[in-house]
C-alpha cells in the first residue's frame, strides 16, 4: 500500500507548488515610491523641478496636484520618464507668492494609491540669504563626435558649498546605471576655477544629445544654470593627405657672427613631424620632435652651410633645403701699377683680386712721409683711375681697397709714385743785395717755395730804368748757385733787380723789384715791409732790417718813411730812430694810404721799398650785430652803438629787397612777416654815403613750424582762477630743449572790451620773455616777487616742461620748472600760447603756437559802460524779464489743459523711451557701435580657457584706428601669436545659437565636417523644391560687414552631392 500510494502522490506535489507560484505572480501590488519630491527654495524668475518615481503592479500612474487640485498652467510642465517609472513637475519661471504652495505627487494603480507632499518656497532676489547658491560657470554649447568624450562644465558657489546635479531634457541624469560611462567629476580644477560638478560622458552616443542644465542646491535653496545643448555628430573618416611644406625654409645671407632663425612649416593629415638636419646630423632631438612647425635658431654663424628640413608622417617623408650664406668682406686688390703721370695727377691700374663682384673700389693716398691720414676717393667702378689734384714733383703713397655689400675689405700693398715736373709756381724768396764797390753788387736769394721740380737755374734781370719792359733789361743766368755778382754798374744810380727760377719744363714767376743804389756805405732795402690798420686813424708798419756788411760807416742810423693818402698828391715824410716797427697815427678813417721805407746810414739814405697800400677802416657806428632770437615768423636782431646820439637812422635790408628803418638810438629790432624754416640774410647800414655806407651782415634761419595748432580751452574758468587747456601736439623730430606756456593778459579798452594788439605771438616783442626764460633758477624768487608787483598786465611764463603734456591746468598755483603757475585774475581776459625752445643752431631759436581763444576768469568785475549803452540796458532788461514770465505762464496753461490720460501716457512714454532727439544726441547711430552695444555678452560672464579667465564682451574689442593698425598687429603677433589666439578665443557671442536644420537626418550628409554647421538664425535659406525635403538647406551662413548686415556669405566647399545647391545659392543670392 505504501509503495502504491507513493508514486500517486509524487506527481501531485509539483502540481500544487506550481499553482501556488502562479497565484502569487498574478496578484496586484500597490504603488510604492522609489523617489519622492523634496522641499525646494527657488528664486523668482528661476526654475523648480520636483521628481517623483513609484513602482507597483500595474505601473502606477502619477498625477501632480497643487492644493488638492491637478496642476494646469502654461508655466507648469510634467515630463514623463522614458520607462514610465515617474515624472518631473517643472515650474518655470517661478512667481511669488502665487507658486508658493504644497505640491502632491499622487501615485495610483488598481491595487491602491499613495501621496507624497512637498513644499515650494519662492524668494525675490532681494530676499536671498547670503549663502544662496550662485552659478559661477554654467555649461556651454558643445559639439562632440560619436564615441568621443564630452565634458559639460559647471561651477557653483554658496554657503554651505552647494551640491551639483544635472538634468537632461528636464529629466535628472542617472549616473549609476550606465557602467560608469556617464559620471560626475568631483573636486576637479579647470583653468584655476574649482569644478565640483562637471559631467563627463565617455563614448558619447546619439542618445546623449540634448539640453543639459546644471543645478546647485544647499540648505538655503536651489538655482538652475542656463541650459546648454550637446550635439553628437557622426564620426567621419578623416581625409588622409601626405605631408607638404606650406612654408618652406628660405635661404638667407648673414654677416659673419650673425644670428638667423629658419622657419619650416609642413601640413598634412595626419600632421607630420618636422625636424632639422645638417648633413647626416640630426639637429632636432628624436624625443622632442615638434608637429607641423619647427624653427631652427642659429647663433654666431661663421661659415656657410645647407640645412635640411625633413617632414615625415605615415604617408611619406619630404625634404627642403635652406642655404645659409655667410657674407665675407672682399679680399685686397692686387698692387696698383702706375701707368701715367703728370705734374698734378697719377694714373693707376690694379687687379681686382676677388672672384666675386665688388660694389666699388676706394683709392687711398697721401704724401710720402706724412703722418696725416690717407685721403680717400670712393665710388670707383673700374680698375683704372687717374688721381688728380696732386702737387707737382711730389712723392705719394697709393693703395686700393674693395667694397661689397658687407663693407670695406683690407687695402692692397702700398705703391710709391712721384708726379712729373712743372715750371715753378712761385718766385725765389728773400732776394737781397748789397754793394761790394761803387760798381759791383752782390745779389742773394733762396729757392722758390713751390719749385715744382728740380730747379735747373736762375735768371737775374736788372736795369736802372724800370719803365722798360723786363725783356729789355740786362740779364745773367746762374746755375747750381743762389747768388750772383753784377759788375760795371754806374755809381750813384738806383738799380732795379728781379730774379726767376726755371726747371726743365719752363720759367717760374719773377720776384718783386729789389732796389739797390750803386754807392758803398748806404743800406739796402728793408725786408718784408708790411702794415695793418690798428684803428680807424692808425696803422702799424713793420719790417726786417737790411743786412749791414759794409763796415761801421754802413750801420743804420735811422729810417725815412714816405706816405700819402691815395686821393692826395702831397707826400709826407717821417724820420725816426732805428727800429723794426712804427705806429703812424692821426690818419683819416676809411682811406687808403701808400707807404715806402728806406734805411739811412752816415753815408746817406738807401733804396726805398716798393709801395705798400693799406686801408683804414670806417668809423664803426655799431658793433656786435647779431641774431638774438629766431622765431618761425620773426627774427629779433640786436647790436651795440658807440655814439649815444647818432645823427642818422639805421637801415636793415633783408629778403627780396625788403628794408626797414630803425631809429639811431635803438639797439634791437624785431623783423616780422617771415616764412618758417627759411634762411635770411640781414644787412645793417647807416647810409653814410651813396654806396650804402659800412654794412654789417648776419644770417639766420627761422624756426620750423612745429606747433601748428592752437591750445584749446576745456571747460570754463572756476572760481579759483583755474582753467584746463588741451595743449597742441608737437610735429617734429628735431631736438627741443623745453616748452614754455606763456600767458598774455589783454588790455582793457573803454567800454570794458579787451583787445589783443597782435595777430600772432611772433609779432610780440619777446625780449622780456626771453630774458625771463634765460635767467637761472637762482633768481626764481626774485622773478616771482617782481611779477606780483607789476600793476599793469604783461605777458609772463607760467610753466616750463621738458615734454609737453596733453592737458594742463592754468592757474593752479603750483611751480612748473622755475615758474609759478599763478591763478588768473578775476575780471581779466587772457590769451596764451606755447613757446618751444629748439636746439637746432648756434642762435637761440623758438617756435610758437597760435594764440588760444580768449579766456576770462569767472569772477568778472563790472565794466564801465558809456551813457548810451547804460540807457539801452535799462530798457532791454525789463522787456526780456516780461517776455520770460509770459512764456512760463503759457507753458503752465498748456500743461494744465492736457487730459490726465494723455499726460499719463506721455509720462509713461517718457519713462520708457527717450525722444528721437535725445537718442540722437546721447546714443550712437553708427551701425558698428550699435551692434557692439546691442550684442554685448552678459556682464561678468566668465569663461575659462587654458589656465586663464576672461570676461567676454564684444565691447572689450573696440575699433582700432587705422594709424595704429600696424602696431596693433605686431602686438598680437608677439610671443608666437599669443594675443591673436587669446583674442580669437575671447570671441563669445553671448547667446546660445541653435542648428536644428543642420542636425536633421536629411541634411546631415550635406555637411562636410561634423563640427562645421550652419546656425539657424543666420543660415542662407534656399527656395524649396516641391517634394524634396531639406531642399532649402545648404551649409552656408550670412556674415555681417563692417557697416551692412548680411554683407557676405561663408560656406563650406561643396560636396559632389551639393554642387547643385551651391550654384543655386550663388544664383539666388546674386553673388
């Protein structure tokens, strides 16, 4: 029985167990919350999200209630989870107090229902506690290729430190069930900013694309960031391009010991490595080989070499050679060869001695044995040259050097050459004679100063009748001697003797007459007789005593001087004791006198010297005629006069026949009306005779016009007598010693008006100012006291600058240089100008600016008014007052008559928009300025890039003046284009632009690259083709011009399938 029943029960047990399990599985389970909403504190205008998830069987349905009623409002949005496990209640924007309430998440199914409550508190910005979270850096729009890693950055601050969570498409991001592919980074740092909640998505997929928000929460509340889109693009195959040189290395020529940088840039896909080689030697370390660009820096280069740039990638290896040539100075030419010679020139030829061409040659020469430096003749283009201007029969040293683009090379060896002979160019020197007997005379001389060759001999001419021509005189020839004895002379007669030297080429000039008396015991002619005027009425004569070799009886006992005024026939004689000089007095000024001198002895008087003519100067009416100062349009001349009461006035001649008369008592004159930077000659004369009298001449150059603009007054004079002025700009490269600001008080006329008697500063007599400027700083206190004591207004220097500032406050009471900038007097009108002291010439030179506009101190004294003006004022004043009162009354009545509604509307408009006139006067109308203002990025928007922070704003990049463009570009290019990169990276439009059309599946194949797309707001829209979806799309965007919107189109290179779209765009846009 046991055995039979056991099998029958055995199959029953599994069946019962199976039914039990089936019953349990089919039973409904009530809802159960897996995540309940939490209380939140938000900020008005912000976002609040409540997350509620529940499980159960069947899946519970979740409904959101507010105060027991289902939520229904455009600002309330319920977003379901994809798996149906719950939903998110999103409220945006928050409003207070209407949104503050208890919200319920109600989950229900057939097995039951449950409810979870949460509270929402909304605060205004002014109610936020100090520790309320702040988003310091929100996520930014990002594009990533599929399978690449994307990082969405977020930085927040608060007290306590807020926790960071993320929402994607308004649903919370789950970082726990994706095998670590999506994770939140903790305590990272990006560019110096702590990043505690960055979201990192590895191996990105299409499903990761969406709108991301960063949420910061602490005990004080919750704040949401601005959403940012993440786009995931298809991973496209990269085009493979073999390496090529985009910037091949360039050849260079450098000086010996110079430095040079050789740049080599190669491109390709993949980008190639670039290295340098010298022959077989690698100059770039293998482990430090740069990609794309390599700069070889060579220093102290002494020899020429070829350097090879090698670019290599997996697709090939290419090379380029740069030849660095070290320039060298030319070699010394061959020894010069003398081919021709004359008395004044030597012709040389030489061999170049250089295989390379030279620029030119330099010949150096000097007299042999001289210690003077060589004289040079440069610019010689051939290897044959004739050196002229040499002295006859003289020895010279010559050498030649070559010059190329680097410089002058060494000189050749020296060659010596002598010029050819020539007839003497000067007579024999020191021709003297004496009587040996009553009929015999000995004549002696020295060799000529310039014999110009080998003197072959001398010819001596003599006669007792000097009216005969020299060729009819008696003559004797002497060779190899410098003296001769002449015999058979007639006693007591006077003989005239002349001597010349001759060479093999010809005769030289005759010496002056030597007079000798054929009588023993009388002296010969005095030697070297000459004279000079010592004053207007005296002449000093001097000579050398004749030789006395005739015994005691021929000793000189005195001299006899014969002289006469050239206009008189009467001769005067003066005898005096033996001496070698004599001062003749009581002569007439401005006259010519002739003099002859003879020596006397006991035996009689000797021969007279030849006549000597000497002039006495004119009586000086003025001395020290000079240029005291030169301005741009005037010159101040000065002189000294001897006679305090001269009878006649002076005349100054200058320019093209211009003249001006000056009173005889004056000692200076300002010549005006001249041109800037021009040379003038001035002649001062006293018109003593018809020929113009004695003249004094000086030359001066007027100052350049370096201060072309006048000072400009900025604002008005304040109560303290101060006013700000904008000083003119200096337009010169010349050296300026200093700048002086000169204040000119104007003279008050009858009726209270002020008058400036000069049209420009150069017409003023600047003598006092110049004295003030030239005084030393020691006398500064004395000058200040004297200025303060002057009762009548005079021009004065108020400041001195080494460099002229852009602006200057006139009358601030401070000291500038050695001058006090004293306050302007009340009731006084002023003009002022700038005076520049130039360092251009030996004369003092000043350049002045034009006068400023008149400026009056604010504390104006009442001015005297003449009777007619006073009566008119009493009539006009009351009339104007009545008119003013009537205008006010009419305005009040018109305002009261307006309906209240219109006035309220007008006031509302006034509070909202400025009138067109106000806008035109206070706001820019330039489209570039408007765009810069309207498209500024949000204030204090911080972006972080590569270790530095920046505030992004279009307003931080104002236009660059065209005159500063070159310097601006050079600054951007410095440090390997660092500022170019920073400026490019700082461009942030400040708005989140979308590209939904580029992201459509039908348009994706039209994009050449994944990260080059067309923004929706500015894309070029083509005319649609019926039945062809996406036919209005082409990857192209409008770009604004400088002064016109949509001036240009930026587009990708068309793909084979988009050729038609490209040319359709060209046709439709009329490009």
